[in-house]
C-alpha cells in the first residue's frame, strides 16, 4: 500500500533532484562528446604513422584512460538518477492505480 506521504516524498524528490540530475546528465553528455576530442588530439601526436596506429596510440594513452575513468563516474551518477527517477515515477503510477481501484470499489 502506497501512502499519500510516500507519494508526496516521491514528488518532492523529483523536484528537488532535478538540478542535480540535469547536471549529471550534462556531465555525462559532455564527457561522451569530449572522448572524440581527446582521441583526435592524441592521434594528432602521431601524424607520421598510419591512422590505425594513431588510433591504437590514442586508446592506449594514459590520458585517455583517465578520461574513461571520469566518464565511468559520470555514467554511474547519471544512471543512478535515472533509476531513482524511474522508481519515483513507478511509485506514483502504482498509487494512481491504487486510487482508481478504490474508486471502482465504491
């Protein structure tokens, strides 16, 4: 049984977490897009080699690995907010169904 207090808490969380969730999504998107920039910069350090070798050097570079670690953290935070949001919305949907069932019984 989902109480009105549960519903209010879910709604309050959705509102209060919006900025942090948006920031997490923006950070993730930025780092995903920035991956191409880092790769291009690292590849340009090996212009004398064939493209596949440039790419291999870029992916093996410690700076790229550090970037990927940051991207992993950003994805985790973004996904955490997504799951929490989905949970809150599911709770609201259940409550809505619960209320409709109560009305149908009356």
